[in-house]
């Protein structure tokens, strides 16, 4: 039997690899250049040149993101990145206005610059919401983010907002603007955490974006605290940290992974256990604020705060045990639902899932995929002669030795009494027949088996693919058993 054989590459398919374009190689140059300019600004003495540099770097960051939105194709959620470009544009105008007033020797507060600075936050919030808008899953991300946000709000009120309300000499306008910045930060924080909780694929573009948002928040907090205590001065590390955030935003939108759509690939139990510690810290923060800010004449409040922390730690310990137990039970149930109880091979459900995944990968990458139907010869006669116990042992040993022989990427499933299916990704039909012949040589107790092998064709459905392999198995049995047959290719008519 002469069959054309295609040599498989043997390399695992990368399911998320994207076509390479010119822009895919410039993100690290943009990131490095932005960080270098931030360092130069911090090292320069504060003055007109440093101020002009700051405005220019801010403008270039906004322009770089806008160019990416207009030029890069298949950018995931381009509206979100356009909102970030708009936010940086607002910040650039705010910087220009603030430095112009500073050069004129005027430092009104509040000023027109504050209006532009405050306009940045709703644009950031809208961008994060759009980027994290998924209809297929949420896993309580928004609720968890709100828990942390409320806790941070209590802490922010005690440390940053309340001191402004108690500060003498502040007018109503100054008081509102002074508190607007930390309030905006506290509202932005849950939006950032929501996107963090939703990230289950390790997308680097989103990681850069989140790091940039966190750098922006840290710079805001340093600025608010520095203004409150008197140590802040323009031209230092705090201003440089905002430029670091801009550089991270630019790297995010130009990174190749900015075109990837996030997908849930991690168990929700694992995510919940990870979040547990963050939520615990957030919940402890509220009584901790009471504990450390209460006056000496309210000892009962201190005792209540200590008791709240202790009780909550006990509850957390109990919840951690429940989550661990639930995860173990879920994993065990998942294994049982996908495993043949006798042989330990996959069952029909597991085969359907694996075949769907590998056919999609083969269609995406263009690499070959072969499947083999394997059936033990005269298995009923073996059972009648040696007993069903011996037949079960034959199937167990057969599945064990075949699993050890197959590659980790291959799938072995038992779909009938003595019938198995082997899915072989990145394998042409000729190499698939060689692999099947190795399996046939390992059948224990001197028994034999027959096999039919097929290679998937473009546009072929799973049931058609399996049917061709099954028909090849029937041909092997019709030709006397103890052999393997390669299925014929079926040329589909091209519709006009």
C-alpha cells in the first residue's frame, strides 16, 4: 500500500502565537526610551528646560498610543487604548498649563491645570472598564475589587483626606480639589484590581498597563502626602514616576500581546484561594485604622478592633480549609468525569474535548493531525477462554504500556469494550502508522489488534474525521486482522 507520508515537525503548537509585524519589535525600544527620559528628567535641575522636557515626553507618550490605535491592526479593544491616549493628552495640557503658571511666578490653587488633571481619571476608569468587559466570565471580580476598594477608602480617608478637612486656611474650592485627587485614586483602584482579577492568561500588554496604573497611583499618593507634609518639590522622583507610568502605557499598547483576547484558562477555585489573602488584608485594614487612629479615651474601641481582627483571622483560616477541600474535590470529580474507570485512559467525553482542541490547533497552525481507531482482535474469544477477569487485566496492562509509549501530547481514550482511539497532534498519517505499529507490537498475552489511521483534512468535521478512521479499521479487519490500514483521502467538491 503506497501512501504519501508527511514528516511531522514534532514541535508543540503555540496556541496563542500571532503574526509578526513591524510594530511587534519596537515596544521595548519605546519602553527603554521612556524610562531613560524619565531618569534624565529626575537628574536635571528643575527649571525651564526640565519643564519643557516633561511636557514633551507626556505629549510623545499620548501621540505614541494614538498612533498605535490608528496603525496597529487587530488591536484588542482599541477604544480602551484611545481613552488612555486621551487621558495622557489631558495630562499633557495640564502639565503645560501648570509649568506656564509656574514660570510666571503664579501658583493659584485650584487652577485650570487641575481641571485637566482631574479629567484624566474618568478616562482611565472608562479604559479599564472597557478592557475588562467580558461577557463569558467574571468570577466575582468586581465584588472582590469593591471589597478592597472600600477598605482602601477607609485607609485613604484616615491618612490623606481627613487631614485636608482639618487643615486650617483652606477655602471650599481648595478643599474640594485637594480631596478630589485621592478620592479619584480610590475610585480608580477597584477598577485596576478588577482587571487584575480577570487576568487569567498572563497577557504582558495588560501587565504593563496595570503596572503603569499602579505607578500613576503611587505618584499621586506621594504627591498628596508630600503636599500635606511639605516635602514635595517639582522636578523630583515623584514627577518622574508619572513619566514611568506613561512609558509603561506606551509599551503596553505596542506589545504584540495587545491583540490577544483574554480567556479564562485557570480554575476559579485556584483564583479564589489566591484572592483570599488579599481580601483578608483588605478586611483587616478597616479595624486596623480604628485601632491606630482612635484616641486614648476610647479603649473599648481598641479592644473591639483587636477582637475583630482575631475573629476574622480565625474565619479566614476556616475558609482557606474549605476552599482547599472544595478544590481537591472538584479536581477529583473532573478526573472521574474524563477517565475510564478500568484502564485509566480517557473516556468518550475526554476524547471529544481533546479532538476538538487538537483539530482547532491543526486548522490554526496548518500542522498535521492524525487519529487511529484500534481494536483488539478476537477479544470475546479471549474472554470466553480465560475469563472476564483476565480480559480486564489485558485491557489494564494494554492501556498502561500504551500510555508509557505515547508522547505526552498524544491522547489515548477507550470508547468501547476493547476499542481505543489515539489522537496524535503534529503527526502526518505515515508517521501515525509507524506509531500505531509500535503500539500493536506491545499488546500483552500474545494477543493482536487491528487499526485504522486517518489524517484530518481542511474543513473536515470531527465526526467525519473519526468515521474515516473507523472505516479504515473495518478494512483492516476485513483483510484478516492484525494489521493497520490508512484511510483514503476524500476530496470534497469545491462550491462555486
